[in-house]
């Protein structure tokens, strides 16, 4: 298993070794984020959605009971909204938004590293190619008039190997990061709608109470 990797490192040099190490780190972060998303229940808000529907229809007791069945990372935030319904709606909305952003920060930890890998890996590969081309042309200069085309061709393909490795690391990392970011965008939209579902009935009740008091 390690023999092909060792041969690639020997041919490509230290730049390929760095790229392989970076790829292992990127794979580790990717697996960790998948496990974290699964444990947090990202995208699995069925019970929470039903609780919000019950809350919006005025069935507060049933909404709290249904929310107790939810196991996602947003459950504690929504519980705060359900139990703090006597708070001023605008203040409650700001509080819930701050708490959801704190949850999002936890889930998005590691995204910056994956983004850096996707951007830097091709540059590292290009850097290795430039170094390889310099070495190839230096070897060509050393032989003088006895130019062997195979010498130049061999140096070029070895130099281009680092670019290929850099792209092989960057492309899947970029795709994985894009998938993670799309999931988080969907989570933000859902959380925003959930907060509005909690706050809107409270605002309506407050308006009705104010109209009744004025009358």
C-alpha cells in the first residue's frame, strides 16, 4: 500500500510529500465534519418542524411535547423560544438568532482549512512544477551539446507530476467544501424560518392585546 506512495514521493520530491500530507489532513477533517453533522442531526428536523407547526397554530402544549422528541442541535435553541414566550418578541428573536449563530460556528469549524487546501494545493503543485522545470533545464545545460531528448522529456513529466497531484487534492476538497456550505446555507434558511414561526404569533398576540387595552 505504501510502496506506490513512496515511489511518488521519491519522484515528485518534497512538494508531493507536502501535498500528500495536506490531503490526509483534508480527508481527516472531512470525515470529522460528516460525523459531526450526523451527530448534530443536520438536515433532520422532522420533529422540530412539526413542533413549529403546532406552535404556529396555537397548540403550545403539544408543540412543547413534540419538541421534546427532537434531537437536533437546534432543539435547545427552540426550547429557549418556547419557554421564553413572555419576552419581548424583538428581544427574543435577537437572542435566538445569536444562539443559532453560535451553533453554526461550531458546525462550520474546519471550513476555512478545507478552503485553504482547495486554494493552495494547485499553487503548491505549480510551484513543484516550476522547480522541476528548473532542474530539468539545468540538467540539459550540464550535458552541453550532447542533448538527449529523453532527458528533457523525463524531467518535464516529473515536473508536471506535482501539478497533477495538486489538482487531485484540490478538486475533491473543493467539491466537499461546496457540499458542506450548501448544507449550512439550507440550515440557516430553516433556522430563520423557525425563529419567525416562534416570534410571529407572539407579535400578533401582543398587537391584539395592545388593541384590546386601547379599546
